[in-house]
């Protein structure tokens, strides 16, 4: 078999499905919206409600979609190489960049080459690497999703699960990654939905839209209660319960409720994702570029203090539009061509060039 034949077969096997590319792009755009509106929530109930609403599903959707494309087979040499080039090296590169930026820009910030505590959004790369490595072992067990939920539940009581290697988030968000893999394993459900007739799809979407609207209204009118109950801290999935005042034995059951809420909201968002090719479908392949590069646009605004002093509804709307604009910009081919060595380093110098046996 010639190299062109092999490449052709590989391309056929990895044919992209528009639904999942649409979901990728929407998920990462929602993540930007959450990051863009954080500094507005201190003085604006509308911004806080919007932030809570988005955070009930933005990260779970992204993690679930990532899990859908994960493999539970024993890792091959090719998969290990991809793990290094797609996840580990970009983490080291961007962690180094942010270490230098914070040292240069923020007064009094020490210069410290720390690669165990991820800067800002980079926790996701650490989590992705660990999830991919753990998945083959979970897949060997019965009921991997239930086991992952139990891990998430227990981790909130463990004082050792902190920001070191993002272990708190790795454990807490594991159920969404495993569920994504389970959906791939039972791909007939996803295929059925993608091929379903409009007479089935639109009533389901109407219910999903009603769920999202109800959640948004509830977030707004109950905002004082949600503030007092520190719901936001649960939605971040990054701390043990006692660190924000929930040292009661039943705190883990609140996380279970949050997981259930996130699953319902994630399902509602996914059924609203277009199933066919759209103008942004091709941008779904640029998810990692958008995720790694968007903080460079938000960082100046977030650190300037301007957003805290202008927590108004028009500014909130402007930040949402800015988030969409940044996602669109970073999806363009010229960005990928220019920054490919940083986001997707091939690092041929790092690997043995093994020759095929004669």
C-alpha cells in the first residue's frame, strides 16, 4: 500500500461530523463568555446571573465533547506522541509565556518557573492529559461513569485535592469526560439524533429551550440566595467543600445536585446545536487555538480594573459580543498558520525517526 493510499484511508476514517464541530466551537465560545464576564459580577446582579447560567454548562459541555473523542484502548506509540505534542508541549509553552507576562506586567509578582500550578485557563490541558491516561483503566471496570461520579463526590472532601496539577478539577469534572466517552461507545444514540426527522427534533429542542430559559430566569430572580449559598464556588469544581465554608457531612450531595443540573443543562445545549454544516462548522477544528489564545485578549481588560467600575448591562452585552468576535477571529486560518508552532508543535526533534524494516 502506497503512502497516498494510506493517507486517503486515514482521511476517510477520520471524516468530521458537522454536529460535533459545531458543538466544539459553541462550547469554547461559551467558555470565553464566562471568562469575559467574571469581573462584572461583583456589582451587577444581571451579570452574576448570566455568569452562573453560563457556568452551569460551559465547562461540562467542553469536557464532555473532549471525552467523546477520547480513546480507551491501551495507548499506542502514536497516541502517546499526540499526547505530548497536542497537550503536554502546548501546556509547557503557554505556562512559560504566562509566567513571563505576569512577572513583567504585575508589580511584585515573582519570577518563578512553576509548572505544577496552571495559569488561568491552562488547567484544562493538565486535566485533559490526566483524563486520557486514566480512561483506559476506568474502561476496564464495570460502571465507569458511576465510579467517576463517586470520585468527584469524594474528592471534595480530600484536602490534598488542590490546584497542584489541577487535581481538584481533574477529579471533580471526571464524570463529564467519562460520559462523553460513553456516548462515543454508544454512538448509535448520537447517530440517531443527528439523523432524526424534524418532527422529532423540534419538540425536543422546544423543551431544551424551555429548560434553559427557566434556568436563566431562576438564576436572576434567586440571585441573592445563590450569592449567599456560594453556588458559584460549586460550579467552579476546583475546591474542597470546606475551603468555602461547606464543612458539613452533606456537602458532597450538593456537588451531586450540581452535577445533575450540569448534565441537564449540557443535554439542553447539545440538542440545540445545529446538526448540519453551518458557517462556523469549519471553525470547530480551531478549538485549541481559541482556548489557548483568548486570554491574551481578555487579560488587559480584566487586569485594568475598568470592568469592575462599569458593571452595567450594556457592558455585559459588549463583553458577550467581544467573546464571539474573539472566537471568530481566532478561528481563522491565518491565525493557525502563524501560531501553529506554539499551539500544535510537531517537535520532530524530540522523537526518534524510526525507519520501517526492510
